C-alpha cells in the first residue's frame, strides 16, 4: 500500500469513533502538557537564577594569598599577604588571550558619618579604575573614579543606594562630603541598585573607593614615619615589628610603602592587597585563564621550580553552576513524575488498540483475503497508534503553553518558551505510539484470514 492510502485508511478508522479516540489520547495530553509546562517554568527559573547571580560575576576569577600554618593552626585561604598591585598589571599585560581586565581589591570597615547622622555600612571596598566593570556595577548618578585618582589615592568615593537613602534622604549626595574613620571623602557618584546577593546581603549598603585610598588613608600596619617637607618619608623612618613579622618562614607583610602624601601623613602602609579580581573573556575560559595566569604570578613572586604557589585561584562560575544545577535537578525530578502519566497514557493506547483489533477482526480477515500482507496490517495499526499519540502530543503542547502562561500570570513565576520541550514532547509521543502500539499491530498481523472471516 502507498503511504497516502495507508494514512487515509488509518484516519477513517480513527474518526469512526471520535469520542473513544479523544478519551484514549487524554492521558497523553495530560502527560505532554505537564512536561511542557514544567520544562518552561524550570527554564524560566533557571534563567532568573542565572540573572540573579550574574552580578556575582560568572566571568570573574578571584586570586587570593595562600594559607599559612602557625603553631599547627592553618590560617586558611588568604592568610598569606603575597599579592601586590603589580601582579594585576602583569596579568593584564601578559594574559591578553583570556583576560579582559584586572583589579587589586581591598576591604575596610568602620563607621561613616554625614553631619550628625552615622551608619555602619555592610562593606567598604576598594579597587582600581576597572573594578566597577569587573563586578558589574553601574554609576546611576555622577561618575566613577579615574586612574589618576587611583594613582593619587584621591579622597573620593562612590556610594550605594542604601547609603544614599540613609545618609542623604531627599538630597543629592554628589559633591558632598562623607567621613570614613575621621577621614573626609567627597562623594562623586551613586551606584545603581543591585539588591540582595545570593546570600541575602544588601549589596547596595556599600562604599567603593580607590584601593590606594583605603590602603594609604584608612588602613595600615602600626608604625611610625617621619615625613619630609617634600612629602616622601626619609630613610630614618622606623617601623614597628608588625611590618616585618613572620612565622614559619612566611613574611606576612612582605613590603611597605612609606607615606608619600604630604597632605595626609599616616603610619607605614603595606603594599599588599587582599585579592586580585580578574575579568576573563567568558566563563568557559576560566580554566585556560587560570593556567595562563599561574606562570605569570610565579614569575612575579620569584618562586623557584618545585616551590608551592603562594596564591590560590577560585572560579566564581562554580558557585553559579551549583545553584542552577539544583534548579535543573528539581525540574528533572518533576519531569520524571510527569512521565508517569505518559506511561499510563501509553497503556491506555495499547488497551484501546487491542479492543480495536478485536472489533475489526473480520475487516482484517477481509483485507488479507483480497491480498493485504501481514506487513500492511501491522503498518496500519501501528500508524493509527502513532497518529493518536501525535495528536495527543500537539494538543498537550498547546495545553502546556496555556498552563505555563497561566502560572506566570497568576503566581508571577518566570516562564521561558522552550523549543526543546516541544521537540521532546513530539518525540516522546511518537515513541510511545510505536512502543505501545507495536503489540496490538503485531497481533493483528498474525491473524489467520480464515479464522478472522469467521469471527463474529
């Protein structure tokens, strides 16, 4: 039989009892609709989570100092002060294949004061002119600090939305002063709101300064320094023991800068930074980037072959993959549950096809008597089962789309159209039709024409 003739024969057989055909595909419709809706809601949730955590910087690699063991107690990652701002410069200069930009990063803490109002911010952070881009910050009002201001340790800062609301209610903070640890800084910009991070911390409750301003004006090891009239410390400066303190052969403060800023004399400052943030070209290039940066840092730190690294690298995308992986696992679990209804629907298809074979036994015998081969009979009933499942799949896709949109409208859940879900639905429907329609079709093809013709 030609395929078109076979198809028309199958369609005539199905429309002969439309109510039974509709009830037969109901299980398939419910299963496919559940699969499509769950996959679209799951895809939307995954995208929302990815967007939520994108401000953590999936394309950022953090470089920390290595750990230090003192008296049997390990300091953990970052315990060794081994990173210098020159390391960030070297990475940008020598790792252009995978690196976009790099920034030293330092932290501080303390009370901030404006007039008679004070506030304890969640974080006071410092970086270079690339820091805002690396961490995904945008300046809503004002401007970011420049390389010149970083080099000069300028007394400028950017404030988050929370700081602006708490300390400057109803005012424009641009150009106004804010005191941090009794040092006055000028507000040059207000950052665009980011909201809470993945741990629930308010990211907008922060101040961002040039890292040199934090190191030179807000922090430093204890010590004394005599400032010459020209502003640079002379060779008679004497530092306290903390600037050269070492344990287990590890120098915690490998280098100090004498204060060169005549307008703000302070004690000796360490040249080290807490972390180096590196923005890479894509989150997929994290491993090649770390492989490229490792020899550069070893050369910068003059580490001999065989000596362990005095730094550690962490790829932030691993955390994001972990969170999105949890969402994917839950979606797969729900899809597995929805597949059960597909199996139930497939059993229903098999049951109805067995009934159909029994009802049409004389028809099968007559067709065989006029020359139909067992293969033709098998193809007819198998095609009928597949058509039933495909019809259920198409209706299920439409029902699933409607269900996901209703969930999005009424519950506010994110939904993303998933072509993969639709393709999967059609494929699963066809496979179910073949699997559960094969035995009834096989049974029909094995009927004896004489016995079939005598069937009542």
